[in-house]
C-alpha cells in the first residue's frame, strides 16, 4: 500500500505553513508529475473578512487558468477534490478580502 503525498505550497520559497492571512498572495508554482486523485484543504485561522482562494493550473508554467469555474473564489472553509490532475503545474491565488488577523496553510494531498 502506497502512502499519500502531502504538499505544502510555498510563497517566495518559504512553505506556506501558518502564512500571514491578512494580505493577498499567489503561491509559488508546484509541479505535479503524475495524474493523481487529489484533495485540497486549507487550515484557516483567520479573523474577520471573507477570504477565499482560487486553484490555478498550467501546462507550461506561465499561462494560468482556473482549474474549473467552481475552483474560483472558494471560501477557506470549503475543501476541493477531484479524481484526476492532468495539468503539469498548480498554484493557489489567495484573496484576504478584509481579514484583520490570522494565518492560513494550504495542503494538497495526492493519492494513487
């Protein structure tokens, strides 16, 4: 039995673990080399506002689009999952939208 792969996204080369949730940011590009079943969940410790995130994908690392329309402006308390990931690259666009304090952590889990 193989174990799932857990990925924490980074911003500026620093893993996004308890990252400042008061400012908008886009994570670094994460290369995903295999077509996996995957799930995405955010650890939300923010206060105030209406923060959200968008999952973006690319096949060349420079032309980005949202994964699907329902992968745009996802509230932090909602997870996202799918049974395939055919794109080569993924990143997260975070919108703080009025957050007064707190942190966020983005977790991607790949399963075979």
